[in-house]
């Protein structure tokens, strides 16, 4: 899926909010956010922008959720900034499916070395710690 406004997560946040502190950020250039500078923006650029945002607001290490493009950003964030990431919830992470991507994402080796708490039969929804 394409990035969209973080408002699409309102229902999920409402369920989690009584027991968890939740933040939902727009992917730069979508929703109410400004795009990152530059003509070409990579997933790594988006992961680093997320790290800078979390640093700016003083967010302690946390669990990251991402859906589709957001799953790619969350995975990249976890690999590039492991000290800031306590876990990953990856929804619709087609970048993990070997039949779709014969050359695995560079973070796949690290992901396979992590504890998979729950893995669906297809890599559409994984919870990693």
C-alpha cells in the first residue's frame, strides 16, 4: 500500500490507548506532513527521519508498528537504529516474501536472528522482539 495519513490508525490507537502510549506519525509528504528535501527519498531516509523525530520528542526505545510501506520503514528503522527499537509489528510486509523479492531486504538476516513472537503462515503480519 501507499503511505497515507496516520489518521487511518485511529481505531487501533483507541483500542491500545488505555494501556499504551501511542504515537502515529505521517510518512513525510503524506497526511499533514511536509516531504523530506530531495527529489528521491529512500526507505532509509524515512527511517532516519523517524529516528530524528523520536529523538526530538525524547521518545524512549519503543515498539514500532508499520503497515505495507510503513512496515518497510519500521524494519529499516529497527536495523539502522536497533537501540531505539524494542520490537517490530510488521503488517503486510511483502518485502519479506521470498517469492516476491528473490533478493531479501538487507535486514532480513538480522530479522531471522531475532525472536519471532508470532508469525502468520505468510509473512503478512509478524511480531518481532
